[in-house]
């Protein structure tokens, strides 16, 4: 739950980044309200709390399975490259592939330019922190 806004911020296109993070928070609040409403309906049922968990379990399983297909954040991959935690070219290629997967095939031509911009930004931040 805490890493999701950071992942969205690192992978979402700039024009809709704030909307996606707000939408995530909105659905969390809707889930809390739905859980409260369901709990109030099941308050007089014997072991009603078990039904609440049982109803929400399929959603959690679907989300857990869906996470397997999420690509790594290109920014995180490039940060690892700058820190020397892997082969630079391999991590750059993986970041380009990740960007293409996240943004679609239409952005394939500009993916390497975006990766270079992220690398420059991360390098600048690293130099700034050393001073």
C-alpha cells in the first residue's frame, strides 16, 4: 500500500500522474466504506467477520496475481545501474523494455530518450548528494 503511490509516480505519464494516485486513494476509501457497510450488515450474524474476509479474499488474490505482470520501475532499474548494482547496458535495455510495456508500443521510439533523461536526472541527484 505504501509503495503503490511511488510506483505509480515513477511509471505513469506526467499529465495523468496525479489523477492516478488520487484514484488509487479514492478506491481505498471506497473499500473502507464498503467494508464498514458490510460489517454493519453482518454485525448480528454469528462469526460475521469471517464472511467479510471471505468476500474480500478473491479481490486480494486477483490483485496479487496481477502484480506478477507488473514490470519493474524504469527509474528503479536505472538507479541500480548508477549505484553499480548490475550491468549498465543490461539495466538500460531492461528499463527501455519496461517503459515500452508500461506506455505501449507507440512510445517505443522515444523510450531510449526517456531513459537517457532519467539517467541524467539520477546522475545529477547523485552528484548533488555527494557535495
